[in-house]
């Protein structure tokens, strides 16, 4: 898979860093347009919602200035801002849209050395080994196609860090990671959904077959692995869709993944912002706002009603217990 962009918008300071210089050379054939701040590009923020897909074709290059770690209590101990935010893909439910609105395009931050320095320091200062989630603001496998940052990060953290790094992905471009000396310090997590949902909702991501193959290959390469069934979308035929998905996983996941992996389950949260953008940018797309099944959750967000959630959780847990009994479910939310 190759990523194509139509222009690069950059902060001048980014060109003072080795990664910034590399990107300048790599994309020398594209227009480079100077900006003051990657967080405020007036011509983008003033664009109409229908321009969402066009904005995704731009690449933004800057310097990350905030490094606040947020405590987490799922797979990781900390959510860590890292080398990118936003994404090139266009999943219709993407939670990054809640933060960045129509400006959820891919932003690359070139000061990776500073950010990894801080993670490594914190890993040694902690009284016990910690796990750092570095992929909560972007898809780092997708980003790695542009920057090679995952290769740099995994190799250096393996040598110098303590504890673990983790990140989720919807992409199968993991070949550059397979031969790395990761020393068991990385937890690779693959997000999956029914193929029909991937095709209609997770626009621009890898197919289910590729994701399963990538997960199997990463496990075979010695990485710790997990499987995210996320987000679960309660379409009219959701039981059929997710039942078939679990059957496919049962048949296609390797024994190593089944024995040594884990499962996370997350039901979809939607929002007024998503609905406004999708209605204008993707007028023929599937409508994810089901007012019969969903209720307000505050600040313009919607999630499934308690009775719908309970039914979905029970169905998924029962089906997984039969089909993947050896793979533990860490949580279902």
C-alpha cells in the first residue's frame, strides 16, 4: 500500500530536525506550503464539512509541543502523545474527529528523539515496569509508511527502555517490523471488524484477511499480540456480521495468537460532529446514527442504550467463549 498526498504544509522549525529534512527530500516533488502552527491552519478550519476527504489528502509536518501523559487502565498504564495525530484513512466513526473535527488529517511531528527520550526516562523512573500506549492519536503502522518511526522507536526502546510500548492498527503493512530486535517489549494490537463494515465504514484501511495475516505474522515474530473487536457497530444485521467475523477469526488466527493473545471489545460511540461531517462528505454512506438504539452521552455524543449494550456484550462473550475459548477477553465496554 502506498500513500499519496497532494501537498505538504509545514512549520519552518520542522526542517531543523533530521526527520523534517528527510521528509523534505522524500516529498520534494510536492508543493511545500509554510504555516505558522500545525494546530491552526485557517484555510482548513474554515473549510466546509464536505471538504473532509480533500483535507485528508494533505500532509502536515510540525513540531509537537505538548507531551502530557494521561493515565490509562486497560492494556497500558499511560496514553502518550507521540509522533503523529490524525490519520489518512476515513473511518466514519473515527474518535479523532471528536478532537480535530474536519481537521483529522495526518500530522507528523519531527521531534521524535525528544518524545522517545521522555518515554525512556519515565520507564526507568517508575517503581514498576510500565506500558506506554503510543498509538492513541494516530495509526502508527500507517504513519510508518511515511516516516519509518516505528522501526526507530521499537529498536531504540528495546535497547534503552523498560516495560512495554503498545499501539493498535487497522493496517497490514507490518513487514518492516518483523525482523526487528524488539526483545519482547512491544504489544501489537490489531483492530478487526466484519469485512462489510471495513469496506463500507473503515474507508481506506486494510481488508480483514490482511489484518489477520499481519497479526499472525507479528505473533510468529515474537511480538506480544492482542485483538480489538472495535468498534462494534449495531447495524440491523449485526449479529450475523459479528458471528461470521468470530467464525473467521476462529478459523484463520494462528495457534500462537489464540493461545498467547488477548481480546478487547469496544462498542461504538458516535457524535453530532461525525454525523454532520458524514452527511455532507459521504452522503451515500451507511448511516451510523440509530436513534432507536442510541442515546445521548453528553457533549454531543451518542452511544448505545443500556439494553442494546447488554445484548451485544452477552452475544459477543458467548460466541467468543465457544469459538476462541483459549483467548481471554480483557474487557468489554
